[in-house]
C-alpha cells in the first residue's frame, strides 16, 4: 500500500517539479556573485519550508470544567499520586500524546500515549518534566503547594487544527553563499517576481494553507512542531528538539516564547525534558 504524503512532502514534490526562469537566476548570480542553479534553488526552497500545526485555544474559568488529562497550558495540573507538584515552580502545561500523535508528521513523538507535565521556576532557569502513562482515572487536580495564584487553563483544541506551511521571502546571504553574508535578498529578485507568484499559487493549490511571509513576526503566536521562533542552530530539514512544542508565550513575561522538548534515554528508557525561554 502506497504511503500517503503529508503536506510538507507534497510541497517539496511540487517544488521539485517546478520550472524556474534560468535566465533570471543567471542575472541574479551575475549581480550578487552567487552560483545558484534551478536545482540548487529547489534544494534551498525545500530547506526553507516551515511546517506548523496551529491549534485553537479555549479558555476555561474553572479547572473542574476541564476534561481530565487533556492537553492544555497553565491552570492546575492533573497528576497521579506518583508525581508531586514541585514547590516554588509554575505549572506550564500538560500534553497528552494520544491527542497529538496523529498530527506528528515528523514522527518525533516518542510514544502514542501518556502525558508529559512541564514545570518551571519563577526565574525561567530551572525546569522539571514528568511523564505518566497510565489510566486517566488515576489523575486528580492538584493545587499549588504554596497556595500561589495561577493563570486560567488554556485548553488546546486540535479537532479543528490547521496545518500551515510558511516560506520566508527574505533570504539571508549566508544561505546562498554570498560574499556579504548579512545581506538580505528577496526571493522575487532571485527567481523573478512573476515566477515567485506562480510558485506561491502552486503551493497554495497543492497544500491549502501556505503563506509567503517577509519576517518571522508574521508567524502565529502559538504552534506545535516546526522550528522555534528564536533558536541558534536549528538548520536542517527537521526540527532539532525531540519532540517540538514551540511558541507558547509565558504568562509572567511578555514577548518571550517557550520552547518545550522531551526525549527518551536509549539506555535507561527514561523520559526527560527541558524548557528554554527565548526573548
């Protein structure tokens, strides 16, 4: 049985079959001192494609109204007896892998069941991550041990999920090996504005939700998978974190983003996690 392609694979296949204007690329090479070809440009474009799963958020004014064990941010954690609420830490969120796994086109989630719980200290330096893979009936709402106030729960609704593909129209010089690596070049200048418009329409027709944006600021405020909004060393076709939940804005600090990651130790089979704040 032939495997069904996901949206990212469809977009890359569309780029592979696209006809570029070789004459326009040659003119750009002459002016910028580059050695791009239509084939190398295709490789660059496939690397620059970004995929995100954009969830809907539903605020809840009462934790008792939140389904037990559901994927959510903030509020109070739904914990089993085996996990203690760490003192002097903020509950960041819980992620139910059974709800998320079907949307994991990168196949980065370690399992298809269980819940990850993320906690962080007030300074945004230390973090604790716990994993539970058992019956939901064993979970209960756990209050903050020191009686702290907390943000209302933001439940993530993935039933109406949107898969989004993005491509930046501004390319930094080091991507295409120019002498001035900090210079920015517009894709329209590289391939021709009419050709870029034709490619944009093709990708919209191929994958549905496709956006050509001119800055990272055009990205959604919250998303799963893809690449973090701010992170050094994320080059490559796939996300670096394992798995990747990116872009959630902490309630205690504006204009910063939470990069949440989990992984499994191959030897012990234990699960670990980390939280990184980037501003």
